[in-house]
């Protein structure tokens, strides 16, 4: 049986909801861990908004496990996001930036040490990006940076759905990077939806979770993510939680 991972959700699942309404939707889903996306709380929000948001999260008995995905174009942009993740009490920051931008990688490592924060490089695909040279979309993209920078705070946020879109098997990614995986977005792709709930398409959730258990040392929650029509967001989350929990109980 796989280890007893917590189950979380990326707040982009509720992209058209306010933070208060998002938290209300989580009630009754058995999800108590949240990776916050900047639409719901961000470094450029005023102190009162952030404080009220954190109070609402605490009142809902939800834990902020991570913050992201932060899109970075320069090293200077990284500090605000890392400091904000620290303010949220997050354990990790997920990031997106050009794989060749070593100055950003080096700044992220310095910030990870300063804030005692894991940094997860998030892979993307042609779903959201026309120029794949600006994002991590292949095993080689990820390997290049992680080989150049062997630091225990720098790792991979494996987004299963985006890898599947690019015909990269998530199972191969887990075998390749093992304990460099420090966060996870469980997402699928299917004939019905380019971004679907885990288990609805190509992703064998039970097999994937078993491989994580065998090859990785992941302590972060398994974070469910998809971008479906908003009237389906909560129902789909309940379905996804059942699928992931069944895999954990198998």
C-alpha cells in the first residue's frame, strides 16, 4: 500500500471563484490542503487583503501547502514570490521560467535557503504556451537544470497532464528524477478534455502513485489540478478525490 499522502488542490481549479467562495466549495470535499494561485492571493495584494485571506483559510481549517505557479522572466521577480510563499506558511513554491535562464535558477536556490522553502520547477506544454523553449516541457529540459544545480531545495513539480500532452510518460519522469520530485500536480488529458481530472484519460493514478512511493521521497500533498468549466469544478474535485484515495487505499 502506498504511503498515506495528503490530498490537496490547486486553487486554479476554482479560477473564477473568490477565495471565500473557493473555501466554501472545499467544505465537504475532504480536501484540506491548498496550493494557492496568485489570482486568489498574491504578493501585490495589500496587507489587509492578505491578512483577511489568511484568516479565512485558517477559519476553514485549510492548510496552504504551496504557492504558485509563479511565472518568472528575471531573477529580480523571484524574491517577492518566495517571500510571499513564506508569509503564507507554504512549504514549497512552484515556478515556471525559461530552462536556459541560469541566473533565475541561482536566485531561486539562494531564496530557497533564505526562506527554508522547496522550489519546484513546473513543467508546461503547448496547452498554454506556443514557445516551448520558454518552459520546461521535456525530460531533457528538467534534467539539464537539475544536473547543473544539484541542490536539495531545488526539484521538480511534476505536472502529469502537461507531460502527457507532450507525449512524455509521467512514469518515466518519476523513474528519472526520483527524490528530486518535491511537489506534484495530478492532472490528466483525455479525448473529452485537454485538461481533465486524474484518472479520466491516460493517467493510471494507482500505478503513478505506486511509482512515486517506490522512487521518490515526496512529503508534499498530491495536488489535484485541472481547468474545466467552472460549473463542474466542485463535482470534478469530488470525483478526483475518490480516484486518488482509491489509489492510496489499493
